[in-house]
């Protein structure tokens, strides 16, 4: 399958955002990915990423932190 540069960049960005688990400090809910958090809270995953990097202070009054998810059973 052939992808344009922008399609490839978007796909790469979505995949990398999908690998970062986050916790919403206001709700206490832990999400397996930025995309999951963004969909649940009606936010943009890119804005959550910018918040985590310190570029912006909050995302629509939500605050997040990265978390480690233990996948061992």
C-alpha cells in the first residue's frame, strides 16, 4: 500500500499516541492511550500530548499524567 507523506505522518502520530497510557487527574480514570482519553473526554490527542510535554497547562480544564500500566496477569 502506498501512502502520501502526510498520511504516513498521521499514521505514525496515531500509533505513537496510542502507546502512551495516561491518567486524568480530575476523574482519576486511567486510559491505555492518548486516543482513548481524547475520545472519552471529547478532546484532541495532540492537545493531551502537548499538555504532557509542558507546552500547555491544561486541556479544557483537564490535567493528565503519564502512567505505567502493568500488563502482567
